C-alpha cells in the first residue's frame, strides 16, 4: 500500500518508472526477492503475465523488444531464476533486441557472503548483456532505469540486466520520476549518401541485403520504394524475411541457411553489395564464406546503427553509421542513373525466388511439411504472425512460406531452441486479434512446452504446429554426416502432444498425413483455445533437399 507522506518504496519507484516509460506488458516468474516490486505492480496499469519458467519469461520479453523496438520487460528471482533467464538474454544479445531483465538480489547487508541464491550479476552477465548493474540506493532508481532504456534501445540494441537488492526495494525515499526515453536516431551524413549515390551509378551488378534490428514499418516501405526506383534486387538475411514483401518484384529471397544457389551466385557475383542493418554473421554469411575477411571481394557498403560493428569483421568500402529507420528515410533522396546498367536483374532474381519456393519437394513419409507451409501461405492472411524456435523443421518455413508484411516473422537468429512458444505468447499478448502460429519441433517445443499452461491461463489462442520426428533432427543430421550410423544421444521418446494440449485445457489433434492438415487447422481455429496440431512424422526427411539415409550414404561413401 502506498503511503500518504510523499515517500515511495524502491519497488513503487521502480514500477512508476516503467509506467513513465510507456511499458504496458511485463513477464515474470515470481520470487520472494522482489516482492515489493510485485506489490507495486498490483495497482499499476501494466499487464503482468505469470510464466512457468524464467527462460520463457525472458524470451517473451525479448520477442516484445524485437517486435516493437522498445525494451521488453521481465522479472526473475535471484540465483537460479536469473540463470534460467539467461537464455533469453543471450537471444537478445545475438538478435540485437532491446530488453531489460530485472533480477532479485540478496539484501545489501548480506552481499559477498555467498548468501542464499546470491550471484554477482555484473560478473555473470557482463559478457552477455549490453550492461549489467545493481541498484544500491532507491533514490537512483529513476536515473538507472532511464539509462537502462537508453542503453537497450540505442546503437545496436541489446539486453540490460538490473539487479534489485531485496532491502533496497522496501526502503522509502522521495525522488521524482525520470522522463520517457526516446531512442536516438543515427542519421547518415550528406557525404555518406553522396558517395553511395556515385557508387550505385558506377555499379553494373549491385544487390541489397537487409536484416538486423532498428527497422520499422515505414523503413520497410521505404526500402521497397527505393528498390523499385532503382530496379534493385533485395535479399533478406537469416530470419528477417518479413522486412521485404515477398510478392514485390525486387525480392530476391532469403539469404540464410541453405539459400537458393542462384541467389548465392548472384551475391558472390555482385560488384556492389549494400548491406543494411545486419552484421552478416555466421548463418547469413554461409559460415563466413560469402565475403572474404577482412577485405570483401566486392565493394561493400555497410550500414549499421552500432559504430562498433562497422569494420569489426568486414572492411567496407563505405561504412555508414546509421539506423535502418533513418537510413531508409534518407534513401528517398537518391536518384537512379538515367540508364540502369542492371535493368532486368531484379525481375530475374524474383523469378528465381518464385521458382525456388513455389513447389514443395517430395519427401519420404505421409506428411510433407513443405506442403503444409504452402497451405499456410495460401490460406493465412498477410497479417498472420509465424514464430519458431530452432531445428531442421524451420528450413521448410524459410523455403516455402512467404512473408508479406512487416513483423510477421518472430524467430531467433541465435538458433535458440524453445523460442517459438514464448514468442507466440508474446505476439498474442501484443496483437490479440491476429492469427499467431508457432511452428515447432518436438525437442524444440519441449524446451519451453510447460508454458503452454500460460497460454491457457491467459486465454491466448495460439496454434502450435508441432513436427514430431522423435529425434533432435539438426544434431542427428550432423551426426550422420560426421559419424554415419553411430547414433547416440539424439533419439527422443515423446508424449502424445494432442493429449498434452488437452491436459492443460487446450485443444489438441494428431494427424498422420498431409491431407488431414487443413481440417485440423480449421478445428484448432474454431476451438478458440490454445492449440497443438501434432504432426507425427517419419524421421527420414531432414531438410527440403536431403533425407537422413542420403546424408548417411554420402558420408559412408566418402563423397
């Protein structure tokens, strides 16, 4: 209860700062170490989602940050709560997503005795978070929370971890709130844009590659207008397909894992690459083989909001320190050459993309996930949101689903298993009227599957399309490639996932052939409940183009 003497507890001051910063949703697993903050949330205009595991709570916060560009918020308790939550912090770091994780801490008078569940959070999270700190004085809460929001949002976004000593949260003081934080836009200079104009005019085979964070719906629209004016092919990086409408005549496809060989050849043959927002790390760079390091074999223009990323791996011909939001706005001022040397290349690249993604490859077994992805792309509206975690099953999403709108793919570039379910819950929290589909593997889903209970508790009717092949498929693929026939540590014995859904109070249905999927999906939608469509599949299909037996035989033959 709030006092009448003008003082506030540290917990009240903290929650008031979140309200002042415009926070409307937070995710948590409760803990006695931050009870005063929980009490302050009781009367706050913040919707609190209680989760079943701190990793899921942190992933939900990260997904909110990824989707909105504003820090997602989660609360976890000290010690094991914090280490459980570290999975989401790592995703936020690699995916450049703004989030803040508040962590309970032992009382200030107990520190450095290895008290119950005590950790040094600066040390534990110093190599993962953008900033890790601890608040000793409740009077400094507004200052530190304001800095946390600035740090999480600006430059290359990322996670911040703030530790909250238990007794600090109950101490009272008088301190004003900090004002709301506005992210700092980093604009390209006139000289940068002039040099880029000249480089584009001199190019014969340019291509743009876009990805990363600090985008917006307006920036996505601006890059499409720019591409159209310049007749420029544009590719998206790993799990950023939503940044460019796949039906646009300039879209060249997804430059992620297992890309179209024609797109790979196009990028390697380009004489100018305009890389916007992305770091071009291992997955998108084809294990750092697409471009020579440190000197790329082609002229590279690298646009990134974090100055520290420019020149970190690749030495660009032109480095532009700018957020995609600002840079794409500045692109409106560039003019194409009178005679476009590469005219027709965008049309060819788009035709290559359509041919690569149009028809699903044949697969062993009665269920073809490619055909299911094509059905979803043809039957879901363009505003539907797809989420996924990590596993070979995701290659069918990347290959056959076509994203038409900004922020309709929420997935981890960090390759974190278990991400799809929490991300789907976060998206249904933000956008309750939109269809949200989580595509998951069996091992992937079981990492955070207990939070299906959270979906039921809060009546968030997500639909989980669950690919159950009884194996950790990605690891099995590598195992068969490197140690063919020597299977160990990758087999799974799974539950009946349809019954699992029903046990929690959701809807569940199991199918064993592709033709049954449309009716199952319709039944899930009609139920109005969180749903699992259990696809019981053969272990043979590992990717759209390779089966387990084929990988094994190739390895055994030494080819």
